C-alpha cells in the first residue's frame, strides 16, 4: 500500500510531462531557415531582416502558438521595416518598453508580434493562430 502511494504521483507527473507538444527548432542563418522551408510552415514571421542569425523557434502545437528569437545586423533594420510594412502590412510602433521597435503583422490565419532591439541587434516574436 505504501509503495502505491509513492509511485502514483510519479506516474502522473511523468504522464503529464510526456504529453507536451512543444517543438524547438534552431537555424544558424536565415539561409538555413529558408532551405528548411521554415517560413512555409508558418511558425516564423513572414519576413526576417537580411543577414539574421541564431534563429530559434519554440512552438506549442497544443495551443497553436509559438515564440522565437533571432539576431540581425543593425544596418539591415531600415530595409526590413520598410519591407515588412509594404509587403506584409506590418504596423510599426515603439515597443511597450520604449527602448525598441514593435511590429504587428496579421494575415488571414496568423498574428505575429515582433520586437526589435536595435542597440543589441536582437529580435523576438510571438505567433498565435487566429
């Protein structure tokens, strides 16, 4: 009887932990992400700055959402902001923290919230299916 009381919580914990549908993918370069057709899968924003590196996507398939990060050359930012606005309808504002740039992109199925830190050349994003 004692053994059952000890093992039951362990079995439940393992069952819950083993059911996660979280997938993490990393790409060293933008070309690697393109070659892997990562943009076509819809988890990455529709566009990243030219020269982006260290691209990470973490997707929760259970709730159809994801987060990610990337590094980018600061000199590519102005072209990126123009392209994401013109080609993908991105709305560019100051980030809530006030130290960066926030971009909102929505298409028929998906919404991306992208934040850029131009001083560090770092970007992060959140994606949610609509």
